């Protein structure tokens, strides 16, 4: 639903002429300049690249630096001066950014893990802990790995296997909840809560058999709010977005899609939800601010919808494109700004009033 009569976001579309696999904001070099991290894939030459651009107030992108992996990037995460990029070949690369001179950046590969024992097949999800000390990866092979990132270390990274599903399970998303806990998601709308202090198996599991008796869906994205680590937000197939609260582990909180009673909830999209994130810019329309209420969120989808969603409310359509919105990110320093990667080789920048 689009709200009529209210100020509409400003949208700028910037053609790129290369496919955009993932896009992220980076910390700004100056108050008047933003930085954007983009994972590209040139379909004409089958060449992947990871590139950083500056974005000025006129919404013009200026190239700063690039790094060229051997294989296409499957998942991307950045914190502070570190970037974690996984690939479809099963490798992981930790890249450090540094300021060379005023207004310019450099990217230097710090750690690369490409062992066949690491992952077989593509890595579906990667997440860097805030501070960059640990990186967790999950893959279609059912493996969950923890990579240690040490300051000043270069070359091959040290990692340990947290779990190996031996091909019987498949993971597509992962998110840190605390320095010792993280959540994984994959096929069947299932979620798993892991605690490094209690190794060898997940300490809690949510089975996705609530979806009209089927388990064919896939979790594509997970987010956890820093102040409410007990609640996990997940988005996946068929426009479904739900929350998993550890205090009521067997009952999902449906935000979009079909619920346990097989009745449709508020939904703008029936296609895959590629990413979901908590949205600190949107304020809850409800006076109920209890810890049981899910905070506002944002989604992007295969059918080209970027929307703000809230528990029990009509979703608000922020942008509708004639192609898929594969990736988006909310600027943590200025949450009114949202950047999106469009399937038709364009970047969209949305500024909310």
C-alpha cells in the first residue's frame, strides 16, 4: 500500500552496466561524502569485482578502489574497516580498507580461506561480528564454520568447524546475535540458534512446518536487533516474513505472507524476499512498545518491491521496480538513506523525508 498525501521518498537511479550481486553502505570518509560497497558481476566477460565508490550530495558516484576475486561473490558483509566476501566456489575473503590519502581508499586482502574442507559448493551466508574478530559462514553443504580474524594477520585464515550436516541440511543465511551466539536459516523455513559455549549442535530450533503443512520454502535473510537479541527476523520464499521469539519458540510472529491459520496477512509481495532488515528510521505506529512487539522492518523482493513492514499494520510501499531488487542496505549513520541493487544493472538511492 502506498500512502497518499504524505511526503514521498526521493529516488535516484544510477545505471551501472554490470550485474549487482550485493550492495552495502560503508562508513563515511567525511560528513559530506558517503561510501558504497558493490559486488559486481560482468556477464559479458564472466568477471566478478568488488568496488568502492564515493557518493556526493548530488547523488553522483565516483570510483575509489576495487578488488578482483577469482569467483563470483555470493554473500557480503562489512563492519568498520573490514569486509567479508564469500563466493560461489566456497571460498571466503576478509578484506581490509584503509585511507590512502584525503578522500581515497585502498582495499587489501587480509585473509583467504579456500580449502576444500572449508565448504563444498557455494557459501550461502556470511556475517562478521561487530569489531571484526570472528566471521561465521554457512553453506549449501550443511557446514557451519567459524573463522578467526586477527589484527595484522595475513594469508590463510584459521577456522574451525562448528557443525557439518554432511549434505543432509543446507544453510542459506546467518546472523550474529551476541559474541557467542548466532542464528542460521535454510530450507523449510527452519531456524537454528547456536551458542559457541555449547558446541556440537544448535541449542534451539524452529521448525517451519507452520506454512500450510509444507516445508518447501527457503530462508534468504536474517536480522537481529542489537537491543532485542531474543527475537530473530527472517524473510524467504513466497513473500514470507516472520519473527522467531526465543521466549515462545514454536509460534512464529507473521509479518507478511501466510500464517498458521492459513489466512493471508498484510503482504505486498508473493515472490522471494531477498533481504530483510530492522528499520530504525520508521517509528512504530502502535502505542504498544512492549518487548513482545516486533520493531518495524524493511524488505526487498524478487518482484521489485521495497517496503516498510510492521506487525499488524498495512505495509508501506517505498519503491516498485519492473525488475527484482536483489539487495538493499540502510545507512546506519543516516537511516533515512537506503541504497538498492536492481536486477536491471542499476543502483537506486532512496532518501526518505
